[in-house]
C-alpha cells in the first residue's frame, strides 16, 4: 500500500526540488557504471589473462542480460509497490559491487559483480526515469528525459576519466573502485532519506489526461486495464512506435556494449597509455551526456522520429570512423560523433514511450522497452566477441555499424511520430 503525501501537482517547476534530487541520484547511478568503463577491459586482458574476446566480454553479457530482466521487473514492481521501495532496493544490491571488483581472485568474481550491477542499474535507473516522467507530466517529457540521461551518462564519462587517471597512477586495483563505494553509500542514503514517492503523480495524470491517445495497428486505443501480456505485446511488436523504439534501443546499446568492451582493447593494441585510453573512454559518454541537455528538449519541439532516425545513422557513421582510424585524434573525432548520435536517440526514445503509453501502464511499458534496450548489451557482447575472435576487432566494429544503419532505416520506414497526433491518423 502506497501512503498518500498530500495533493500532487504535475510540472517541472512545481516539482523542481524533487526532480533535481532525482537528477543527482541518477548521476550516482551512472557513476556506478562508469567505474568499469576504462578499467575492466584492461583487467581482463592484463590481470586475469582471459584468453578470448568472447570470454572477456562475458561480464558485459551477464550485466546486460540481468539488467534487461530487472528493467522489466522494475516497472511492474514500481506499479505494485511504489517507486521509492524499488529505488532503495536497487542501491542495497549495488553496495557489494565495488568490493567484489576490488577483491576478485578470479574472473568469475568479476562476472558475479556484474550480475549484481545489472540488478542495481535495472532497479535504480529505471525507477528514476519513471519518477521523472511521473513528476513532469506530458508537456516537458523530452526535456525531463534529456536531463535524466545527461546526468547519468555525464557521470559515466566523469567516472571513466577519473578511474583512468587513478589506474595510471595507482594501478588497476583497488583505487579506481573506491569511487564506486562512495557512490553506492551516498545513493542509498539520499534515496532512503530524501526521495519521495511519485506514484500519485502518475495516478493524477491518468485521471486528468485529455490529450489524444495513440492507437495500435489493431485500432485499439491505449488505455488502462491492459494485462501484462497485452502491454508486452504492444510495446514489443504490435504498436509501430513502441516496437520501433524498442528495436532501436536494443541496437543502440548493442553498439554501446561494443564501445565498452572492445574499444579499450583496440586502443591498447595501438600502444595508447592507460590515461589516454581513459580520455577516449570518457569522451564518448561525455558528449552523449551533455548533448542530451539539448536533444531532449529539442524533441519536444521538432518531434521524436527525426532525431531518432538521424541519430542512428550518425552513430553508424561514427562506428565506421572507429574502424578506419589508427590514431588518438581519429578515434577522438569518432567518439565525439558517436556521442552526438547517441544523444539524439537516447532521451528521445524514452520520451516516445512516454508519449504513447497510458499513465496506468506506462511504468511497465518503460520497463519492457528497457528490457529490449539493455538486452542489447548481452547481444552486443556475444556478437562482437564471436566476430572479433573469428576476424578481429575492426570487422566486429564494421558489423555493428551496418546493424546500426539498418536500425535507423527501419525506424524511418515503420515508426509514426508520437508528438501531437490526431487519433484518426495514429494507425495509418
């Protein structure tokens, strides 16, 4: 039972304090992920001597599979029990992660740590997304998602850069992971003591929603009272906007898994120092994070579809740049382009889900979308590992570039615009 906390009001301004607090919490969530981006691929190669790319990327596959499943559960649990309990539970699960990475005597411990990290990220990141959508209502949804994702991936970038310098100065363990310990403790404390429940805001929007509600290809309006199976089917397959967003999100994180797992190894093979690898590992999520401050709000003005299509195609071109480049400068330029393309896509996909899904089942639809999106980590780790083991890292990059371009073209052909559409044209 979720306790009442007075009369809720929708809007970014009236909920500014709580919204800002949630932005800060999501920055801590991103920091938990960022502690691994520079250091773990190098640990696999230099400390644990993991023999094959497929095996080395097993920690990303484990993380992605668990996070994807947890995303789905987070939406369902937050509808049933409230948002805050799910958020706090996520931080409790995340507390042991840095300790496992510090003490790991074998690669299996690293994989176990990433299973817990997947649960932590699925519960905390999903819930902060849902809570921000609850607070702002429909008018500023793109801006809200831009701020949320900018905070998270800005922290990924800052932590990747910081851990790169710590690793260069003090070694790959334990110093870089002390940051993760601080993030987990602070996130748990803030979420427990200061974050407030937002489920009542979603109920308020459900009771007052007057904007046109899109229809699926079967002509059925999106409204409350759907079963979990119906919501899964609509988000994954039958609704052209929701399913297009789901596949684009999956491919987006497929190429992020490539960047996480193989790019540091590509740079190390070219002779770059750990500090320079840290700079490149941070540059891509830094541009991604900062860019979302612009692209999230821009999608509220120009619509969701144009940014998604252009962003996926830009990502494909950037990945081709990584495959071609052989120097720090060339990879830095490709990282900037990849970050910009991802910034166009990431908050816009979430905003599109929020546009279409009814408030009474929006949390579950967000969870299903994030199941598909973060499943891309697992798919990407396995695909890239197999291709890299067979033909090398650069052919793996070209493979993912082609898939990303195909995903953008599929969105262009299939997705309808989710902003301000009239009901009669939704299923056209």
